[in-house]
């Protein structure tokens, strides 16, 4: 098996990513959204760009909110259908909640962006499988399920955050009960961007 792409859905603030090291060892391209502005070379993708893997394609969806550069990946197997059957949602949409919004911007600005991202994800068909980047135990959400996957239809129906369709109510919901900030979040995020501490 050949690894063609190593993708970080976003620049993490709660742990150091091994994505670049894995890409280097595998001879793969390291992928981030173009707005990440990292200090190292990476494959910059924009909303709608396709990553092709034989009969499978992953379409980049820019879904900011948890972080401004956050990506989701809608995956289609063209031998089966012309529409996606699963979406990797990172820390934007998780089973039972959506990602906290203050780790890379102000909490309110992040919540405004996340509302628009929720609209995009909510519009996917019910049957699309949701594979998030975290579940119960993560500090990136509240009340996360221990279940590692779900569907858009189930989350639209039972996910408290995703179910809120009024912008102001959504923002108010996202600003409540935020978990404690991870230790050294700004430093960890800077390190994951390849930035020197002096540039913070």
C-alpha cells in the first residue's frame, strides 16, 4: 500500500501533530487548508479541491470555526456512486457536539464561522457517515459520545449544537460551558505551524 496524502484537518492546539513526520517517512504530500500559513512547505488545498486516490476521491470542504483553517473531507467511491458516502469532519462535527471555537480566534468569531460550517454539513444527505477526529475524552468538545462514528441524519436529529438552526441561538450555545483550555495551547499551535516562539 502506498500513502499518497497525510492530512491534518486543522492545526491542533492540544497536541503536537506527527502528520509532517509521517508524510516525510511515507514520501506522501502533507495537506492543510491554504489559509493555515504554516512556516514549512505543504500541499495547500482550497474549498472544493479534489484529492484523487484511484476510484476514490476526497473533496476538501473548508469548514472554519473550531479553527479558521479547518477542513472536512467528503469521500466518494466512484465505483459505487457519484455522491459521497462518508465525511471526515475532524473537530468541526463530532458525535454529540461541535468543536469549541476559541483556540485560534475569539470564541464569538469562531462560533459565527462554525454556524456557517454547520449549515454546510447539515445539508449533506442523511446516510453520509460521519467520522470525526475525536470522541469522548477530548477537550475539543462538550458531552461527546464514546461512539467513534455516526451519520449526518442521526447528528442532525440528536446533536444539540447541529440541531440549532438560528444563528444567535447557535452562537449563544457554543459560548456556554467551554471546557478548560488545554495547557500551552498557543505554544502547541505555533509549534504545529513551524513558527518560532518569538513570532507569537
